[in-house]
């Protein structure tokens, strides 16, 4: 049985993770995503602080190959104690 998905793979897919700004969140998120994606191109990682500077949002645009790959990335991100939200 094939899982239904709205995406056609491979495709460009932005992964966003948020956490407190007082840690190296970008390094943590990149390390987690690299477990599942062999090539993260330069310029595909963007960091944006919240308005009050307490939180940081990291967005990494990847070439996603399957729903299973995305599910595994999100599972690893949400399992990490420094990642508060993964979208």
C-alpha cells in the first residue's frame, strides 16, 4: 500500500525548526538534517530571530526524496530537547 502525499518526489522542501536563541540551534538542526540528506547546499540554511530575540527559527531547504525521509527528519527534530517546534 502506498501512502498518499500531496508532493511529487523529489522536490524542494523547506524544513523549519524553532528553539531558544541562546544555543547553537542552527548547528543542531543542520546536524540532524544531515543524517537524512547527503547534500545541504550553501545558502539553503536561513536563521531568523524572533522579535524579542528569545527564540530562533532555522529553515533548511532540502531536496526531499520521499515522505519517509521527511517523517524521519521531523521525528529526529522533535525528539531533540533544544528543538521546541518543527514545521
